């Protein structure tokens, strides 16, 4: 964990807080002034609060690209409820005598609401702001799922590799931030109530927010310079290793600068790679993923006599203007694995056919979806497997659940070093259900035009990385706790591609 991640997290919270205040206060005032609109406004902000955070981010990404803008928009919508409700409630609770006196002095409705009633209602309004900000600190951990940065990436990684130090450091930082802000805002709230509100009470936090926003602005703006090659850090060690390896190699062999941005999943990274408003230039991917997940096709669509790699490459070029470079050597295909207590004499997937009725199959939520053909339903139908039960777990918790024996069978990636740590037996896909997932760099064609020779440098890695190499490297990162940069550099030096 670094201070950059902490300050990024604070920026996300502060930016979302300021936007939610800018939207929530007017909505609360409108709800107070117009009783007929009140029910509609309050119902809408209520409904927004009931949408799961990840679902809300997914909806927003239909319009916005992955990144901080998506996260800030989501948290802003989540934060409206306490601000709108407390603004309306605070105005309703202003002394009726004060309202009548203002009316008797000939003040217009808008004038007395903004300049008389609202300052008096501000202590209650500020309570809503305080609740929204503290809640936003925890909600902002979801930024890690869409390339928004912040402390969520630390916690997610800690859970996946079962590193209690990472989990506690990320959680502890969130707790310190939450408690510190809550105490500060609580003190100010009590002070404003003691003073009975007033215009002065409103301008102090507004000035403090503006100053903090300006100080944190560098951590919210992209520091990417003109002519830099842009990548996103992955949410798995394998992706991170390959992206850092690409950075080390390109910057050593060329004059180009490579910038690795915040963590992002494969699917979101692909969305950031395509289109005119793209925010990255290349990513590590797999021919099987490109075909089944990104292009939404099946291995059966590959014409006879054409390899899956060549076909997926051709289709990606026609649809999105992308190209895959040479295969790197490792095949990170889906694989079926048995936990230690259930291994018995099974070595092939077909060995599970007579055993499946007594076994529980557990996997991440994504594997049970209908997106693409390489999922649980088509797999079990192909092999004729009928498991006793299924268990859907978060991908970050899968290996911990496997070690504890929460299920007997799971799906893994063949080159994941955590398979070794969890003591899983990877079975042979003897009937050939899963296609190849050959690792290769996926680039925009215009990236190759902007950076001549880039493909030649990256192709120095072609065929250099075996499955065993990748298992060892991910094991070094996830289990031995070595840094991604150290592992990537060590491999390049060993292959003679980088000076020691």
C-alpha cells in the first residue's frame, strides 16, 4: 500500500462528495418547496440506494468509460439519499415563527428559503452530508473493479492471495480515514448546532472542501504525457507481470515511455482499449478470451483448417481494428481442479462422471453466467456431469474456500500459482472441451503506427514463456510476496532480454 493509493481514494470520495452536495442540496430544497414533487424526488433517491454498487457501476459504464469518472458518478448517486432527505427535513423543522416573520417582511419564497431558512437548517443538512461522506469512503473500494484506483485494489489482492497484512493495512487505512473525517465533521456539526446555524457556518466547510479538492487534484488527474504508451494494471498477478514486463522491455529497447495506470479487469480493459475514446494502447490477452468473451463467438465458429488464434485475430481486426502479436508460449486455459480431500484416483475430467453425484462444484460467479460458451452449463452438458450441488463464491475468496474444503471441484486458470499453494490437482481436459487460451499482446493497429518498432520489441518474448514459467512467476508474486517488478525483471534478465 502506498500514499498515492490513499490520496487517490480521498480524491474519489471528495470529488463524489462535492458533486453529491451540488446535486443533493437543490433536490432537497425542491422537495421542500414543492410537496407534489417531494414524493417523486425522495422515491428516486431511495431507489438509487437499493441498487448494488457493482451493478450501478456496470450501468454507468454503458455511458462512461471505465475509470475514476465512472466511480465518482456512482458514488455521487449513492450519496444523494442522506443529503436530499436531511435538506428537506432541516427546512421543514425551521421555526414556523421565523418563516412567518420573513414572509411578513415581504421576502419572496426563494429569498427567505435560501437566505433565512437554509442557514438555520444547515446543522441538519450537514448531518446528511456527514453520513454521505463517511459512507462514500467504504463504497469507493469498488473503484478497483473499474480502473478507478484507491484502496480497494489493496484489499482485493489481499483477499485473493490470503495476505492478512494487505487486508488489514487496506482496511485499517479506510478505518482511520473514516474515523478522522467523522470526528472532524462531528465536531463541526456540534459547533454549528451550538451556534444555531448561520451563513458563517456554511462557508467554513465549503472553503475547506475546495482547498482539499485543489490539494488532491493531482491524484485525480491523469499524469499521462503526450506520446506515452498506455496500459492498465491487471487485477491478477499474471496480467500485472506481463504488463510490467512489457514496460521494462519497451523502455529498455526503445526511447518510448510506458505508463501503467490503475488496476482493471480484463473485460473492462478491453472496453478501454477499443473505440475512439480509448484510454489504453495495448493489453495482455488470450486468443480464447478474444474469441469467446470479447467477440462473443464459439470455437465451433472457427472454419476448418484455420487456427483459433488466426481466426480470432482476423475477426478482432475487422471488428475493432486490433491485432494480436505472436504467442508468448503459455496457454492459460480454463482447467478443472480437485481439492485435496476429493482427489482420489481422478486424473482426467471424464473420471468425474461416476463421482460427480457426490461432489460439490464451486467457482466464481462469472463461471455460472451465460456470457460466452466456456461456462458451467455447456461444460457439464458436454461431459455429462451432474454434480451434487454448486457453490458460487467471489473470485477473491475462491482459493481460500478451496483450501477450507468448502467444495470439491472448481475451475481454475492453468498457469495460476495459487493452484500449487492450495494443493489443487489440475485434471486433464481429456475430451477437449476448453479451447486454447494462448497468451499474446493485444494492440490497436494505430498504436503500431504511432510507435514504429513496438511490435518487434514485444515479439522478443514470443515463445519464451512456458506454462511452468508462468506458474512459477505467479507463485513468486502471490505466495512468496515478491514484487511484480522484481519477478518480471528477473525473468527478462534470465532470458538475456535485459541487462542484469
